[in-house]
C-alpha cells in the first residue's frame, strides 16, 4: 500500500482509496484520502 504525507495530521499515512493519476508532465502519481481526517493526500512518483 502506498503512503503519503498528510498535511493536516502532520505525519505519513496509508493512502485510502488510492487511484493512479498522470500529471501534465506525464509523471505518475497516486491520489487518495487520509483514513483519519479525510483530507486529500497525494504522492508523486509511485506508479
């Protein structure tokens, strides 16, 4: 499972409901939500 930094919780969390996205510059990324506070979290470079 991918991890990302949650700005609201101020720590690394497991990404809940992860989905693959591609940035404008064609780099892969994973987007999801924090399991504790439901804030959107984002991790660039994981494909």
